[in-house]
C-alpha cells in the first residue's frame, strides 16, 4: 500500500533545490482510528513520510523522473509540537547534499507558525525496476497516475517525459 500524504504541491523549484506541498488534516483521517477519541495523535512516522514525499518529488523532478527515489535513511528528526486536527500543514523540503547514488534533504512541517516536525533524510536513487508487471519502463514511484494526480507537470511548468 502506498500512502499519498500530500494534497497538492505549491511549487517545485529545481534550480533552487526547494519544494513546498500542503495537506489538510481532519479527524476523519483513517490513521486517527487507533488514537484515543479525546486525543487524536498524528503518527510521527507519517510526518517523516510527508517530508520524504515532498523531497522525493523535488529530487525526482531534478533527475527528469529517470530514477526511482526511495527513502534510504533518516539522519535525525524532531517533533517539537503535535499535529492537532483540524490543521492545514505546509511541508517544505530542500536539498542539502547530492551524489550520483543519493540526495540528502532536510524538511519541516508547519501549521499556524508552529514547527511540527523537522528532519534530515537520505533519499536513494535507483535504476528503473524491470518487471513483467510494468510495461514500457514505467516508473514504480513516479507513475503517470502519480504525476497526474499531483499535477506535477503543471506545477513544474514544463513537459515531463
């Protein structure tokens, strides 16, 4: 199962190495089902994944989506404040270091001027997977459906692929 945790991308600045996405959180989210009813807790692991998804699209775009981008390592993470629904989250990610095999990003999640999460994450670059299930070299991570659902081409303002 793939968790698509972002609602939309505000911008993807390949040259500047920065991206921003948004997500509206309500108490109706399925990951609150296991929380105490009086105190819904947004899982910290999903905050990390939101930063990784924002940074992953940025890194993927910088490589013209020619590689699969996966979360390789969490260097560090801090959670100074909890996410309390309802909330509009702003997820920022930026590139701090890059090599041929991976890119290190940092990111933060904010709501109403409060920092909710900060993290440094290493994203790995993999060659496209060759399987019988994928036709024509389609990407596992950056499928056409994924790129269309987030309107990545429109946000980038360019033609992708």
